[in-house]
C-alpha cells in the first residue's frame, strides 16, 4: 500500500476527535470499525457508489454527538408520538439513538428485544463502518422460529435535540426459520441541523417472510441510512421506503441472497422539493440458485431538487435460474429538477432472466388535457396523476396497514406541494395557457 | 346563466397551424342551440384539429380568428374552464390514465364542474345513483368503472365511457370526434341511442365523422363538408348521402 499524507476534511477531523474522546474507543470492535472508516474517509464522488452524492463535500463539519436524552427530551418524544396517528400494533422507541423503555410496548410472544454490542457486517462502506463504531447502542429484535406475528412492529427513531447534533442508531432484525413478521421504521423529529447515520440489519433464516417499511418524514440536514440484508433459502422480503423530508438523504441497501429460491422485493417512493437531494443506491447479490429480485423505485422531483437512483444486481456464477427485474421511474415537475438513474447488471451465470428499465419525464400532457377537458382544474389534474404515480409504487408492498402508513405522509406531501405550486403562481387556474 | 342572443357556437376566420404548417384556414362555422350539425370530410381535412381547438388542446398555434361559445371567447380560457362552461369533447382516442379509478375520476369531474357553479359536491349516494342510471342505458357494467380510467378497455368500452361522461356532465355543446371509429354495429347503436337521448333544444352537437354510417343513427339537422382546413359546403342531411355516393374528391378539388 502506498503511503501518503492524507488531507483530512474538517468533518473527518471532528469525527476522529469525537471517537477518541468518547468512551467508545475502548471497545476493540469499535476501534476496528473506526479504523475501517478512517482508512476510507468520508466518501467522495470518486467512489463509484457515491458518485452522485459527494458526502465529503456536503458535510462541512460533523455535528456534536447527541447527549443521552434527559427528561425534557423524553417528554418531547412523548409529544411527537402523541401527535402522530398510531400505525403499528407494537412500538419500540429510540430517542436520540437510545432506547427509552418507558415509551416502548410489551412485545408479543415470539419476539424478543435485546441490547448488544454491534457486530460487524460484510459490507465495505465507510458510513456503515462509521455507524458500527459510533452507535452508542445496538439493538437486536428477534422473531423466534416459526413465530407468525400479525400486525406490524414499529421501530421509531425520534430526534429531540433543538441544536446541531449527530445521531447514530443500529438495529438488527433477525427472523428465525419459518418466522413471519412486518416492521415499520420511522424517522421523526429531526430538524435541519441534525445529522443521522442509521443502520438496519435484516437477517432472514430459511423460509422466513418479512415486510419492512421505512418512513423518512422529518427534515434532517443529513440522513444516511444503510440497510443490510441477507436471505437464506426460501426466505422472502418485501421492503419499501418513503422519503418525504430531509435536505440530503442517502439510503443505501446491500442485499445478498445466500440460499436457493430466496426472494427480495425492494421498492421506494421519493418525494423531493426545494433544494433537497435524495440518493437511493442499492446492491443485490444473487449468490444462490433460483433467486428472485425485484427493484421498483419511483420519484417525484420539483424545484431544484436532485434525485438519484443507482441499482446494481450481481448474479454470481452459482446463481443459475435467477429472475431479476429492476425499474426506476421519475416525474420531474420543474425544468430545474434533476434525476440521475443508473441501473446496472453484472451477470456471471448463463441461465438467468434479468432486465432493467428507467424512465424520467414530466407529467403526460395528453393525460392532463384529457382530465382538464372534463372540468378538472390543472392543479387537481396534476395532483391526481401524481397520486396515481405514487400509489402504484405503494401498492407493491401488498399489505393494507403498511400501505396506509405510507399513504398518509405521501398525501400530506402532495397537499403541501400543491399549495406551494399554486402559491408560487406555477398554477394559475384562471388564466389561459399560452 | 345569462344567455346571449345568437348562435351557441360561432367560429370566425379561424386560422390554426402546428409547427408552422397551416391546418385550419379562414374557417367559419355557426352552430345554433338545439342543432345537430355534422362535419364530414376526408382524412387530413382538419376535422380533429377543429375538435381539439374548441376543447383547448395546447399543441396548436392559434394564428388568428375567434371561437365564441355563448358569446364568450373560448380561446382565452383553459380547457377546464371551457368544460365548466358546458363544452364537451368526446375523444376519438380516449386517453388511458393508469392508477386513477374510473369512478374516482368521474366523481372528480362532476364535482369540479359543480364547484365552478358554486354548488356543493355531490354526496356519494347521489353520485352512485347517477352513475348507475347512466351506465345502465349505455350497457356499462360496474366492474368496468372500478378499473383504472380507459386502461385495457376495448375500443367500444372507451367510446361508451365517453358518452357516459357526456351524460353525467350534461354539457350544452357536445363535440363528438369520430365517435363511430372502432365501433361494431351493436356498440354504434348503443352509443347513438345515448347521444339521441341527450338531444335537447338547449343543447347543440357537432358530430365529426368520416362516414355516413353514424348519421343513420344520429340524424343531423345540418351537414358541413370540410376540406383543406375550411368548410366548403353546407346543406341538409341529403348532403351526407351525396358524399357517400360520390366521395370527397369533388370538394377537395374545390378547396384547392
């Protein structure tokens, strides 16, 4: 390895100081993870998987680590929960990265929850390593073999700090052989000075079935979320994410199908306005025979916002009979809105069916005209078309409760979007189209 | 609503082009309340352009001229405002809208029109009753109305749905753009019966067609012949029969 003087960015220097001064550095495992982070540093556009999100440039500094929540913070979290319609049957609440037992429900039989030291994952990414090093707490949610849990379990990540702070959280979800359950992870409360780095590790044993939904509804300065999944033979996972807030959101998914006939369905709906940016980058590795993967991502991008979707499906030579399909679609509502789409297939087996497609465009003028010719005002016609576009994505989760959980923030975003478009004069219902 | 005396639809010296190519040239046309006017003409004569321009499709350049509906200049209005005033275009090719259930769309259209008149939204039972009644006469089953708008509908289903919308919205000016295309005899009968049921002294129809066949079912009061972007002849129903026998060639030459 060549040695040269590494120019550390301000944020990297701050992160090193935070790690060394904190108590975390005494753990050899964390020290190892932090070493993996510093070796790479904050990702730049030279790293292919981070090409569209230059985090090193975007992160001027690392915000101070969030303190453990005091009674005021817990009270604040309580209020955030109270203002929100309850979706899930059972709820686990993390406040500023820490589990707050008094806000959590008793979990159903067959599900256990414990706090453990973070265990490394087989993913080579600096932000995943940083999360492993810095998460004060790591939690494991286990669904016992053959347990079938009706109704979703929600893990709510609440940010309460008013000032700039950084939050780390790490949750592992383990489904035993033949187990089935549904999960919601919601991110709430973060204001524009919050930097978040969250990891979720999903491990499905043979024949396990899970649905997993992520809701990003708050307005963090930075939301970096890694989802790392592994599916054994015959396991099936349907995971979906709705991104409705946040100045810079990076969701990165790393999935591996290690047993035959495993199936993973990944979907998402990203809603962008203003100068916001959101990047979804995923990798699915088919390492065993007869696996199925579906990726289905949609985005609505307005103003000067920038969306990114990068999807890479790798079919190893051991994964004959793989069936893969990836699709990314975006609607741009403004001439300055941008969407980067990069689907990739790397296939090392010869007997596979894999495909991908991508479309980026504006709302269809023929559809708008048809609807307006039947009396609908332009903004109402646009809203209906956008709602239909998002609903089609949401429908893929194939679960009424989870779809409802996704639909509410989606509709709220659409209503806000419609109001600002009318307010900005982009929609002038009483003037002729010139 | 105050109605101005005079024709319901009056088009004067209308010149329309697309990408610089003229399509309608100095077109004049008058349609009176209660009238069923047919417009016949060869392919490329500008019939569909006329229909789209009345409804307000944005792809066209209106070079000069005017279109007045009840005295109001339609060219200054958005398509939605024209529709709210009571103008309706039954599309030759109804547009598919995935993800929007037909019922949801029908309700949105009806309520948009009601709101423009300052009326309250329809209650769901009232809306359902209206749709049920109208769909029975047009032989539209309820299952079709739950599907996304026009998606996967046959040609006949799409045209029947256009007439259903016309029936629900009860426009005063109905423009039918080649509603007979893609219809078999039975569907043509159903659709024509639907149109005939709406004939009314306060309502006018502009029936655009290539063939005389439709006019056997929807009897016109007036027939206009269109060629090369203008009306070249007008007369009674006998004109349609003459066209059926002799074709458009004579008129196309006259317009040149």
